[in-house]
C-alpha cells in the first residue's frame, strides 16, 4: 500500500513522529470525556455515566498502547508538554480540522462531538497519515508504513526499542480490552487493531468491538461510536443489530436535569485572580499537569509511575466536581475544569 506523499511514513523518524501524533490524538479525547463524565449525576444517569466512564477507561488504554508502539520502535513518548493541552476549542490533532474539540457537559452537543471523533471509516476509505477524516484511516496509514518499513529494513531493525519500557496491565475500573506489550510486527498490529476496533467496531461493518462487555458479561461489547449512538438514540444495541438497523434493544433513560450545567470551554482568564473559581481551576490544572508528568515518566522507563498517574486521575474527580457546583454568576451555568497546561517552573 502506497504511503508516499507529503506526510509519508517512509523512514523510522516518520514512523516515530506519527506515533507521537497518535499519543496526542488519544490524549485529546480524555479532557472532553472527563468533563462529560464529571457533569453526570451517576445516581440519576447511571447508564450514561457507565458508558462515558468505560469509553474513558479504554481511551487511557489506547494512550498506553500508542506509547508502547512508540517505545517499541525506539521513540520517546512526550506528554508533559504544552502542545498536549492547546486552548479550547481546538481541532482534533493532525486531523482534517473540521472537528473541533471542546469542553462541554454531557448532552446533545457533547454526544455529537464524541460521535464525530469516533466515527468509523467506510470500508473503502484510504489510509490518511495526516488531515485524516477518521481515526481508523490514520491508524491504517501507520499500519501500512510499519509493514513497509519492516519489508524494507527488516523487523528487528524497526523494533529496536527497549522491551523494559513497555507498559503491561494496569488497573482501570470499567474498561474492556487490555494493554499489550509491543515487541514485533505481530504485537504492533494487534495493538493497532485493539485501538481501532474499540473505537469504530470490528472490520468497519460491525457494532461490536470483539471484547466482552464488562458490565453485561452475557453480551459482546459495543464499540465507542455505537455506545454513543445508544445514548443519542436512547436505546441499546442487541444481538443481530447492525450499523444499518441501529439499536433495537432496551431503552436507555437519560435525565438531563441530572447534569451539572458547566459553562462551555472554561478558562481561568474569565475570572479575577484570587477568586474562588480561578483558584480552584488553577489547583485542578496543577493536578492535571502532574498527571501528564507522571504518564511521561511511566512511558519513558519508570513504569512504577503508572499506578501513581492513574491514582492522580481518579483524584481529579473531586476537584472537577467541586468546580462544577460553583455558580459562574450568570444565573445559568457553573464553572468547570479548564485543562490549561502549567509549565514546570510554575508548578507547586
């Protein structure tokens, strides 16, 4: 398959650059999914909270898989950097720029964004290494480039990374699939397939992702795109359903009054220095920047930091939910986390 062009993957450096982009892409989903999850009252919207929570957990797995892929080919994953947290709204990293990532509470606007992010590629869609229309096309370009380089240079020369830098299993509540160590072409292809199939479904023609549903062990797991379709349409997929049929299973009830009305795309600059909301946002940003630091350390050889990073992420919930209960003063909305990067020299 031809990978030549302006954004070809013809060299190991090209491959490493695209795998760093994959890390940035996978991370880009995490702040908007966190905002939607934190805005939901799990007692009033248990099914919606469950869906968003499982997708979030699996995006963390995809982030680790992308880091494993980059480490396997001798790269160095970068997460603690300002380009990981551009100002919101911003285009999906290295995508076609028509998809703008924004921070909003759970609701129709959030679901439309999530469906666009996770949209399946058509069966005949070509690989796209940059300005991709779907995530599946981006990963298809990486897969094609990886195979071409293995043919050209030999598998052992492509997979030159230290196996000790591979992340193995780590505990995340509620996610399907798992983190696969990457050491050769076979394991790299399996990691790429895990990312794509959990997002858009197996073989681009199926609503299922190939795993068992964590919360419903009697059925297969629905891919991310179709889980968000379930929430948008208010009905579960069941055995026999297809992308064309849509979901025909039991109804899903969503109580939109059980969603905190977070102001879209919060920014610290919207509030005076020293004000309660700004102080709380700055504290959240300190914690989130710490998470990025810990993840970068974990992905660059200090794998013991992974559990600390996951623990710090769970700790974000309390800070974010406190913000989402602070009125902004407009009589309608509450504050929320702004996910602004804090440079190392400005951290506590």
